[in-house]
């Protein structure tokens, strides 16, 4: 097997041309390396998952790409923090492919730093199998500090979640045709045409990354998925399993098709041989088993039994609990079976309701943090305008001359009236947002239980910090404080709420 012959360690320019502090590096045969990125999901417990919408709202080719609900979670968790999986920072290069698959080690050089193409889906799976076996023999994953897991091709959901930017982007940015870009598309993706790839496969990692620090997720080589292609049927995927999913577009794809929702179906076999293409390669993910131990089975069983069981509802009002009691008292097997089915449907409906409730609370909390920051900004503008007006009236302008001065004079009645109008408008804007802020506190506190609100503290904090809104964290903490104060005292205290929001702004 490759890796037995002597090889020099690779220079990072061949496998990681754009190093970053949060890179996760796995060893490879032939003294090589594979660089991966953690893709965090706002989940903590093993049964937690998050609803996401894949695809686009464009009805053209809707049967293939239309917006479709899905769910995602991570395989691993560091010290009880948000769960994550790992995805390749770059597409697998010819150098990395040969290091695993060849009998002798390749020499690291520039012409092998292109994505590997002209390989079949079966070749890619064989690559992951051989690489995993090498990792197991080397005990390489454990020595690298990673939890127990394995390498494979990404599935459709994992790939698109990472391609869109995952938790590093806001909900609205996640639904855009492409991840947020500060420059033109040609700065992020190799596509067809003279202003981009010009018909040529390109070296890995030469353009800008997406928000997760992943390179060439759009363009260069198209990427094969682990699962098979399924059509869209409005709110779900169709039941028929097809052939290979290929995603991301390539250096031969038109610019207009270069989106994170673009996906095509390619055959596993073409003309009685495995399908290969000069513009199709692959990227890897690192994930793990779902059920790892008996202890985890017990934890999963406990979590599962709590799903949809209305844990926050009093025992007298808990329909699921009451239905279970009735079922135990029934002797007729047919009736018992029907009651159990009804119980399962009720729990499922409760679970969907609870998930929707949690997402609504998270949105309300993010809005509250934004309003707290916004009202402090508006108050700063009001204070500036007020100080300016007071200075003009009391210190600069002579009250006896105001009526007689020319309109162009800064102390004229017209100028001072304009200044007063600006002051009044800034006060109105601040007070309007302050009232809106108070309304959200009352509405959130009224619509949800205190514990239910506070349980969304960490998930919402994670969403803010990972989507580039870490500056909102202090405002979010303060918003929680104001909500709890209102729940405890029942007092709307706009003056205090404004002062404390201003204090945070003063510290930044």
C-alpha cells in the first residue's frame, strides 16, 4: 500500500495554500496532510437537529432544485458545546489521491495540486475506504485529537449547508443564491468563460473562500455526493432514488448556473463502464456513528421519550401523559394499538410545535438584541442633536438677533427651526424604537414561559456569534435581563431599559 515507501513531508503550499488558525489537519500516507473545517450546527444534545431549507425558490428546474425542507446536526461535540461535522477545506487533489491509491509515493509538486478528476464515484468511495483503513492502522485520528469517526463523501444536506455558509451566515444570507461575497463571483469560483477559468481546471485554493473558510465549493471541479439524486416534490424530496448527485458546478459551468442550489444527476455507469468526467471530482467529510455506546443508547432513549411529551405542561393538562395512562388500562389489543398510534401522532405534532416555538423565540431574541443596539445608536444621535441645538440657542446665538438675521446665517430663525426639526425627528425615531423594544419584551414574556425563553439563551448566542454578530452578544444578554425583570416585576421600565442599552454602547 502507498505510504510504505519513504517520502518527504509535503510543503503546505501543495495541500494548504491558505492556512488558517482553525484548520483541522489529518495525516495522510506519504507524509501528506488533509485540511478540514469544522461545520458547527446550533445543536447540543444527540437528538437535537435544526430545520434548514435547501434549494432555491426559482421554479425553473423546480423538480431538481426547488426549496425543500431538511434537517441537520453534527456528529461531534467538544465539552458539551455545539455539535459539528468536518468538511474538506479544499477539493481532493491529484497528489492526495495518489498518496492513498498508488503503490509508491508521489512527489509533491505543483502539477499535482489540481483537483483530482476523471475518477468514478466508485473510485472516490474506494479512496475513502483505503484512507480510513490507513487511519485506523496509524491510530492517526486519535493522536490528532479528533473524536472517533471516519472519512466519506458528503451527503446532499451536509454539502449544501456548508456551501451556503452554515451558522456563519444569517438566515436571510443562507437563502441567497450564493453565499455572501464582498467581490464579484470570479473572485470566489472558477466557471466557464474568459474572465474566469477559460476552459481550464485550476489549482486548489487560489481564490477567496466562503464564510466557513472553504475553497472552491463553487466551481473548479464539480463534486460527487454520497447519497443518490432525488427529485423535488414541493415540500419534500420524491420517493424515487436516482443516480449520482453532482454539486457546485465546475470550470465548464456557466456563471448564471453557479449557485449553491445548483445540482445535477449523473449516471453511475456510462456506456457499460463507471462514469468519469474531466470536470468532476470530490471533497470529503469526517463524521461518526450515531449510536456509539450503551450509555448513549440510554441518553437517546431518554431524550426520545421526552419528545413531544409536553414536559413544560402541568400534569393535569398533559394530554400525552393522560393518553398513556388510559392506554395502559385498556385490555383490548386493537383499541390499545389505535391509542398508541394516536399517542405517536400527538407527540409528533407536539414536537413540530415545540421546534417551531423555539425558532420563533430565537428570532424574537435576535430582534430584541438588535433593537437594544439600535435604540442606543438613535439615542446617541438625539443627544448629539440636542447638545448642538442647546449650544446654538444658549451659547452661540443672540436671542435678540434671531428674528432679523438673513436666512443663510446659522443663527437665523430658519436655520434654528431646521435644527429643531432634526432634533424632534431624532427624538421621535429613538422613542419609536424604544416603544418597539418594550413591546417585544412584553410580547415575548406573554407568549412564552420564562424557562422556555431562557432555554434559548445559548442557541441564540451561538447563532449571533457564528453569523458575524458577536457585537450583539452583550445586547442579547441585556435583553434576557430585561425580559426576566418584566416577568418578575410586571413593570415596563423604558427609561431604565434605554439607560442600560446606552451603557453597553458606551463600553464598546
